[in-house]
C-alpha cells in the first residue's frame, strides 16, 4: 500500500510521472515542464496515442526521457463536470498503471487541493490488496509501489483535506480485510478479538459471549449459533466523539450482521458458490470499519456500533426448521428456514441496542437476502426505512461517495406474509418479495424507532474491478455511513 | 358486468341491502342494537350480515374513507352477500362520490370468469340497485367510473380465457369487436409482419400453430396531438418454448397476455368516457409454443428496428415481442410518451411480491405520474433501477445485444440474476428518446385468492391505472 505525500510541484528526477488531464485542456504547468524536459516527447506521444482526456481514457509512454521510466496520462473528462467521485475514479485508474513502480509523482497541480486529495483517496482505495495468503507469488508479479507524491500548489491544504479521507480509507481497509478473511481464520471469537484493535483509536470495545447473551435472552441469535463449535459473540463499540458539555444527544447506532460462515444450517445451501458465504459477515465488517473510520478522523458525534457474530452450521446440535425461538424482545419466531438466519441474529442485537442505548436512529447492514440481488443486481444496495428523512439522507450520502442505495417498499401486505400459526412470526415470508419480508421481520423489532436497513448482499463483494475497488470485498457502506454522520450528525 | 341502477327512495325488502358505515357513524335505529351486540364499529373491512328480513349487510368504511376504501367495502359486502340474484345499496348515509365508489366495488367483486362449467358454481348477483335520496347524484358520479370498470373487467375477461379458446386469432377477433365502441382496430398478420421485418415477434410465434398478430387500437380523441402509445405483451400461452417451463404452475401461463389485455381495457375505458386524449395501443400477440419450427437459444434474430438480438433463453420471449411493438409504436405514431405493460419476469415477483408491480423508465415525470395514478386506483407500483451494469450484462459477442443474461451467470453460484432490470435495460434499447415507462406486472396480474378488488383470478391490473394516468396527464389542451 503506497504512502501518499503532497508536495510542491517540481519535476521528479526518476520514476513514473502521472498526468491527470481534463478533456481538451492544455497541459498544466508541471506537465508542460516535463514535456519541455523530454523535448516534447510527452505531447507527441499523447497525440500519437490519440489521447484527448476523455473520462476513463489512459495512455502510457515508456521512457520518454529526462530520467522518467514512464508517463501515464489519465483522462478526467470535461473539467466542468469534475466531481469528487470522478477524481476518485481517475485516482483508481492510476493505481494499476503504476503498481510496478516504486515511486510515482502525480502532476495534480491543475486540480484544486480537495480534488487532488480525492484523487489520492481513489488511488489508495484501488491499490488495496488482500495477499496475506499468497506465499508463492513471484517477486515480479507483486506490486512495488511504495510512495506516491501528488504535486499540488497548495500542498498543505491538500494534506489537510486528505487526513480525514485517509482515516476513512483505513476503515475501508479494515472492513475489506475482515470480509476477505476465510471462515476458518475469522471465527466469531477471532472477529471480536480484532475489534479490540479499535481501542487504540479511542473506541470502547465490549465483547459479550454466550453466557452473557443467554442472560439477556438472545434466543434467536443463540439458536443460530448452536450448531457450530465456534461460540458466538456480540461486540459493542462506542465512539463518544461529541464535544463535552453538549452531551444531551442520543447516540447514533449502526448494527451489523456477522455470520462468519453461512452454510445455511440444516436448510443447507447448494455447494456451488457456497465459498462466498465467508463474506456473510460483511455487515459486521462494515460496521467495524465504520467505527474505525469515525474514530480515526475523530468524528464529533456519539456513535455505537454493534455486531452479532455467529457461525451457521448444520450439526447434531443445530436448530431445525420448525423450531420456535424466543427473541430478546420476548416475541417468538417459528424458524421455517434455518438459512434465513441473519434476521434472527439482528433481531436480538437490535432489541439490545434500543434497550441499552436509546439511539437517535439505527441503521443495520446485512448481506441478508438473495432476493435483493434478483431485485436490484450489484450496483445498488436495497434500502428499507420507516423514516423518509433518514432514508433520503442515506441515499444522498451514498450518491456523494459512489455507494448507491435504492429505496425498497415496506407495507402491511408484506408483513402479513410472516404470519405463523404457532408463534408470533415465521422467519421467512416465501419467495415473493423476499428482501421486503426480511425487512418487515426486522421492523418488528425496532419499536417504531427511526430505522434503516441496508441489504448489501449484492454490493458487499465484487467479481470485477470497480473504479476504486479491486475485485473482492468492497466494504460497501463504510464511506456512505461515514458521510451520513459527517453531513448531518456532527456537532 | 353487473347491471347498476339508481333509484330514489328506500329499497324494498326483497333484495339484500348493503349499508356502508364510516367508523364511528351511528347505524340506523333498525340495526343499531344488532351492530352494538356484534361490536360492529365501522372499521375498514368489517362486515356484519344481518339476516333480517330485510337482510342488511353492514360494511365498515373506516375513518375518513377515500374512494379506495369505499370500493373495497363494496367488494367485501358483495362477497358476504353470496348467491343472490339482486342486491341493493342504501346510500342514505353517503356522499354521492362514496356511494358511486361502493357501487364500483360491488361491480368489481361481482365479476366472474367466463362460465365454462356445465353446472356453474355460485352465481354472483346480476343487478345492483342504488337507493336513496342522493341516487341521481350518485348516478352522475358513477358514470366516469363505469368506463374504467368496463376496461378493468374486459382485461379480466380476456386474461381469464384459457389458451385453447383465446388463441392468437381469437384474441385478435375479440379486439376487432371493440370497433363497436368507437375504436379503430387494425390487425396485422404474418405476411404484413414479414414485409415489415418484425423478426422478433415472428420468431417467438413461429413454434405455434396459431400465427402471431400485431393489433393496433386507436382512439382518436379530440385533441390535435399525436397519440399516447400503450404497448402490451400478449402471449396467449407461454410454454417457455424450447426452454420449456416446468409443468408445475404452467397453467397460469394462459395469463401471459395480461399486459395486452390491460392495454385493451384502458382503450375501452377511454372510448367509453369519450376521453379527449388521442391514444393508440400496439399489442404483440403470439403463442410461445414448442414445435419443429420454434426458435432456439443461440439464434440471432433481426428486430423491426433492424437491430439484432442473440436469443439466450426462449422463455424470455416477452421482451422480444415488445421490442418490435415498441419500435412500431414509436416510429408509426411519434407518441409524446409510450408505456408498456407486460407479465415479463419472475424476478419482479421475487423483488416486489404480489403487492406492487415494477416500474422502470426514462422520464422521471412520467414515472411519477404513473406511480401516482397507480396509488389512486389501488394498483400500486414501485420504481426499480436500470443500471449501467444491467446494460453491460446484455453485451453479445455475435449480435447487437443479448436478450438476457444466461442462467448461471449470476451471483452466489449463478442463481441470482436481476432479470427484471435486465429486461428493462433490453427494452430501453428500443425506445430511443421517447419518454417511456415499463410496468412489469408479473405477480399482480392474477391473484391466488380473493383480493381487495375482486375474486381469485385475473385482476385486470393496469387498465384502470392507464385510464387514470391519461386523465391526469394527457387530457390538457396543447
């Protein structure tokens, strides 16, 4: 992972030079200087490559002279439309192009300091790699990039703008690491242990085991966990960042589903694609990453993050279809399908959250249903909410950082699909509207509080590279919810 | 449709009488004691059947009842009435709009599928008489509703027909009969379709002994404007073709022409109420059958727009026939907007269940109006996205685009494919710049059980919505 520095524009003596260029715009001062130093090789090369600066376009010139190993030009599109997300995407496009260089300089002197910082953020986000289990990778295949210097006229300003972004990026990386870890490594106990790393940032971390949860009456969460040899955990993370003296407010609450592996339980899943179920804890990973991001940038807000960590396994002790469990709220659930376990875990954690923290709002994140993928695909998370203001804020925050949410409906007609003959509700409502009935299930535990549910089953993992996300865990939601807090809830 | 009459004065004792009551309203003295004893408080959906004589069916409207609550009460009361020849509605306590809405509910509830039984089961009443001092005003309020009702019930009638009766030819004939209502009807057969290059519609219809048809229904209206275009999927039966569907539930595929039926119903409603808005319906009618001449996965077909499509799954036939119909609607009529209705995908059922239809499109104002119209008539929609990725998934190596993403290409072992979004992304390729809305009505076109607006079976979903949308948005002077 490269270090980022912001420096006064000056031609590097060696290494790679990156030129982010807007459409039909002349070369900036530093680029012009490089062009002159190489005797016009850069402008000639770009012309030969028919490079116009179109969004998404890029061109590479090898050893153009002046000691440079390569020059990479990246198109920014029309300068009038240059947004933060566009700058991030350009930064993302740069990352693979310079991965094999040790050092690179980006001629960001044509950008505002804030956009230069956004570009650096995009670059860093895209340069992420989860490679701790590669032991035989050839040296020449490994990325080499150690340091990227962004040349900006007002370097101090850019650096200041980048600092909070850097903290959020660290939260994203933590979330991606957790989500990428295989389930034999990341058990509930291990995941809880890793949350402790947040203490360094000033987050209070409390870990509850099966005994404590039993006392709290977490019948639903424990029912899911009872088939596994790996004990469940609930982790409560507190970041109390609101300025002292103004502590009147209630905390914001974020809740994550953390099924470290989901076999489906007795209602077992088909083998094909089951390996993906290691990331069925992406909701929890996101909440943990979010807490790291908020604490890392010292967000001026009181925030609690709660994650329910379990493994869903079939075994002699596993819960069965037809079992009736009692949730912490007292409501009973007939378990029709043991593979609809996420909502059971969340039900208890949501109840605990209300009981303990009386939060201002709750947002839960969960890779909850396959139905949401059939409904929306992979570009949007499903957003369900009983509060239009909160929902609109989440949508807007998502748009601002390129993590899109699409509002989905709730309603009594859907809720009726959960009717059980023996308990207060079933844990599934059938195939029709499957993501909606899952949300209806959760809504039965929120006691009418402002609440939003993000079904991230389609967005937590990507099978292709995205502008600022390499293939794999996306940490979808960390940046969106960090932005939500920053835009509306900080003192 | 049930005959509806309006009479001044109190109803006689012979027919059972529906008495709608808002929540908290005092029941008339004659039934007050019974209502109190049975704890009937006028809550929405509550019904109390008092044997009499005279038989009185109290039905609750809830608090501040709107037109939909009144309609639902009418349906509930009719259901409680059971097998009676005639029924009366006592409007003494109701404003005329509400009385008309209850009467409309009775009409919706009294609809039955075509009788094909040697000894028909329970017969609903054939006549409703609305009694009361406000009968004349109620009659006036009922008139515009009657048009939309007729449209809805036509859609139900057509959708209920089994596919051996409603062949492509029979469907076309039923539509031709609408000429009596003042619609201009043109039916294009195979030769015309071949001459005009309707490769997609022809390919889908090729496996069947019943040839495909393109039906064009026009309502001239009064405004000097190009017509609003309605496009409907009219697959009279969908076996899935070579990609044959499983046997379980296949009988429901006789309703795979519900989109076209809803469009035809809407056109009838416009004609009945002499709407000033010009409109045209373009209905793609075919049977997706298995046969020696059937089209295959891997085939590349040339649509009417000249664009080529690689067939991936012959069971995704709806979007193909719609592609040709949309192209025709847009190029032949230059409409200000085009809406298509189709029982298009199973994915939309997974997404939204049986309570809302999926809404896709390109123009925010049109989509908002369609959604608003749906809420008003109790046919709710929910917007769904067409993303960049959805379009990318339709890239073909051999043709201009693929018809759908292949099975196995989705997430989690390939099973999870956003096919409703893919279908919408596919259709968008054929609408160009024309404002467009697509309603995926799979899941709402029929109900397994009796529902708020009628008995089990086809719902006519879309006909009333389109009629209302036209009234809301397309009847202003230019």
